[in-house]
C-alpha cells in the first residue's frame, strides 16, 4: 500500500484509469457516430473545430491527470515532466481550453440571439484571446518552478490557480445568464447549465484534492483516495461538458440509441415551419407554363423540386437549394425572431459563409452585407442574394431545363394528375423529402430513381 500510494499502481488507480478511458471512448463515439451512421458531411469553420477542440482538450485533461498525479510508475521519468503535464497540458491545453471553447459557444449564442447579429470577432481570434490568461499563468509557473518531484506546489500557489479556474466558470455563468430568456429549441440553455454545474462541482473537488495532497502528504490512504476522486470527477466533466447543440443544432437532435431515420430532415422541419419539406398529393394541380417568369414558377413547390433535381444532376444545385431555404424562411412570422434567427443562421452557415458546404456564387458586396447585418431577423436579409442568383439561374440552368427529361416528366405527371389517372401508382412513389438541408450534398439516389421511373421529386404538389 505504501509503495503504490507513492509510485502509483494501486487497484483503485487502475479502476479510475479504466473509467476515464471508457468516458473518453464514449465521448469520441458521441462525436463521430452521427457522421458515420447518417453519412453527414463534415461542417466547415467553427461548427467543426469547436467540437474537435472540446475532444482534444478533454483528452489532454485526463491524460495530464493520469501522468502528473502518479497513477502508475513510469520507467523513464522524462515522460513525466511536471511542467509539461501538470502545467501546460492540464492547464492551457486541458481545462483552460475546454472552458474557453464553451465560453466561445456561449459568446456566439449571445451575439446571435440577443444582439441579433453575427459575432464581431472570429472564432479563431476570440478563442486564443480567451485562453491568454491560462498561457500567461503557465508561463509564469514555468519560470518560477514551484513544483516538487511529485508535481505538488506550495499552498501559496493553490489560491491563484484555483481563482483562475473559478474565474472561467464565473464567466460562463455570466454569459449563460445573459441568454437565459431566449426560448432555444435545441437544448442549448440546458446544456450550458449542465456544463456549469458539473464544472463548478469539479473545481470544488479539485480544490479539495489539491489541498489534501499538499497538506496531508503523509496520509498515504488519503493520497490514493484523492487522486481517484480527481480522475473520476474529471472523466464525468469531459463527458457531460461536450455538446454540439450550440454549433450544430440539427446534429445534436440525432438519436444514437437506435438506427432510425433522422428526427428532423431539415432545419425548416425542426423549426416547425408549415409544410416544410412536405408535399401533399390531393391539392389542385397547377399547369406549368414555360412562358411565365421563373420567379413565379419557383413558387410552385412541385416545379421547384423538379428543377432542384435537374440542378443537382448538373452539379449546380446550391442556388436552387438556397432559394428553397429562403422560401421556407419567408413562412415564419415576423413576430417570431428566434425561429427566424435559427433559419437565417442555418442559411448563412450552409450557403453564405466562405468555404461553406453549398456556398453560392454571389457578389462580395452582397455577401458582406449579409455577414455584417445588424439584424439576423430582417425579412429582407437575403433579397439581394436571391435577385443575383435568379439572374444566374436564368442565364444557364433555366434554358437547359425546358429541353430536359426532368421537365418532360414533370409535364407528363402534371397532366396525369390533372386527369385523375394513375393516382394509385403515383401514391406508391417515395414522397420523402430531400435531406439537402442536413447533408448539404447532392442526393446520390436522384439519377437512379429517375432511371427507374419512380418520379421521386415530381410527385409533390404546389404550395398553392
């Protein structure tokens, strides 16, 4: 007992390590499984990097505790450098980075839903700024070198270090309190409060463990118990702290307990937009007249779906998908700014942000006007972009569509439905909506279905 209490390797140490490994494995599983299970393409920008940073900092935190607190003895002591693991990896690259990533997410929510605009500071700039106090503190400790051979420091160092931990938790509390009145739809507020409670509890446990290790080094049983509690608490922290609801709200709603269809196939569906992605079979059929303006024809949902399938087959579907998303946004009432902001943010992330999955080709001035808007709930936010894209569609896709098999099939099926023929056959066709809003890629089954004559997109009805 005395030997393992000092050098590590007690049974409780291995139990704690196994528990930490299971928590970390479950964390990684929660992170990557939606992409593997539903073949969802990886997002761009902060929506991808913030969850990655959370996983990376969680790994650093657990690994640094295992190595620096003597859970087992290393044959080569150079791998157990106190100033690498106990200072840098556990501090700036561990707990500090984990809290900073969540503060960044909360800062984004505050600006988007309270200020109704995109954050003025980019994530890749804001996150390092938030992390500066941790980097400065680690540098100062590295210069002063207060750690002994067991990676313990004197009592006078514990107060400033724990104060830094508490300061970051307090900052997260303040930002969360500022957005508490927003009626979030994807559990963002619940996840924030859960993270605050667990992190505050963890800091309390760590304070007790540090004090125990410093003041009662001679009580070997207490040393073993304190480091066991330290690692177990940190493992629970990283597992409950991880959340994608702030950066990827639709992805956070996927159930990982059973392999089933996505609960929400589009942001419009998730926000409860009327008839979002749904096309009824028994509504009056509208005759498609090629002489009518394209803007009027696109208001017809059946035409829009057929035209979207044609655009996807030409690998140029992003413009029509953008039009469809903005059309869904227009169905939301002006007195419901939260849902309008959700939809606007979704459109910006997927179509407007440079490097987005389905980035549309609009002018730089138009793009900047959207990205720097002072009101994300503005009903005219995307009007200029729509006008530019309509002109692009008229110059290329529209001309080719009228001579395509997609239009001929749409025309034939419209005539069939108008005459009341083959309704039984058409009712058997697959009417499930496209998942473009979630997947952001062309439907790989469109051409296959068309070649089989299934008429996937053309069986939908008009909005009118």
